[in-house]
C-alpha cells in the first residue's frame, strides 16, 4: 500500500505556531512517528508539506495511479481552495481530511471546508493523533478493497 501525506501552509511552523492550540510537536515529530507506524503495517508512506498551492496541486497530480490513498491537512486552503479540491477529484484517489484542531469550535470562516463532502473521512480535534487515525482508516479501506 502506498499512502501520501500532504500538509498545507504554515504547518511547517508546528511546535512554534500557537502551541496552546496546535501542540508542541513539530511536523517532523509527527511525521517520524507516522512513518514508523506505517512501516509496521507494510505501508510505503511519502509526504510533502508546502506553503504553495501550486506545489500541493502538482504533488497530488504526481500521485495519479501511483498512490492508493492520501491523508491531507489542507490547513488554511481548507477554507479557500477550489483548485486543491479539483486536484484531488482529478486523480480520483480516496483521501482523508485531517485537522489538528476542532475547526467547528473556532471562527465561523473555518466551519466550511471545500474538501469534506468529497472526503472518505474527516478527522478534526484529535491533534497529531488524527494523522494516525487517518492512516489506520486508509489501511482498513485499502485492505477491504483488495
Ligand atoms: C488546521 C485548521 C485550519 O483552519 C487552519 O487554517 C490551519 C490548521 C488544523 O489542522 O487544525 O492552518 O487545518
């Protein structure tokens, strides 16, 4: 199984960025643990973080017919990006939308997502654990399929 993890803008600042809200782990800490879990389950995990919408779109396009599932935290692009939504639909890869925080308990502009209605699942408010939950969800999905 091949799974791609996509992290959007400002997530490179995790650990430094509003730690009371987003936690003290860096993105690297989160991904290191996720890679270890993936390896234990024979999943080949690749990841990308970018602050650029274009780079994220290009990474999703490159996943076409290469990747079985995507775990994505689109960060602020969640609430703005039709283009990123269309990229995910264009490659037709099932994806799991993750947010560290419970976006529904925050400002109203965070309540709408351009991704949730076409996501396989949406996980928010579990902190870094959300990525792990998405990984197990993706493994379950892919194993039941094959
Ligand atoms: C976020 C929530 C978004 O509203 C915000 O713009 C982020 C992070 C989260 O993981 O909780 O950058 O996606």
